[in-house]
């Protein structure tokens, strides 16, 4: 969150929506960073998965990486569940994340698509 936004006087709905947009931006930054490259934070990002051959192993590792990174680097969220989505394209993995904002009762549901490396809200 930008420094200016912390001090700007806005309606509460603006703050909540902006917080959600900031969380999405942070998740996209985390999930698009290769671990040990591009960040001075130890453990930040997704590790190299090229050593894994089976789709199930790759999916398991990516889900572990998503869970670890959200817990370590996005303190505003709590993961409720992560599930692999069924895909017709064998080269594509998608994951549905159910999360809750820590300071509110609001829940978020989104999808991380490994082909586009992008997290979006449903």
C-alpha cells in the first residue's frame, strides 16, 4: 500500500476495495517471482518445478508454494482451502483459493492460473 493512501481520507468502502486490490497485486508479485531471484526476502516466490515430471507432483508443489507464500508474505489473508481445478488442457494448471481477510469476516475466492501466472478474484 502506498504511503499516501495510508493518510488519505476516503470512504470505508474505498479502503476495503483498495485493500483487496493491493492484496491481489501482492499475490501476483509473489506468485510470479522465482524463489531466490528478484527479492531480498528469503523464501519469497515459487521454487523451480522443472524437476517434477508428473502433473500431480507439480500441482502438489505449486499448492504448497502458494500456501507457504501467502502465510509468510501476505498477512492480511488466511487461506481456507486450495484446490486444483479440472482443466481440459494438459499443459494448464489452475487452483481455486478460498481465503478470508484477517481483519474482517469477508471471504475471497480466486483462481491462480499457472499458464498466465495470474491471480484473479471470482
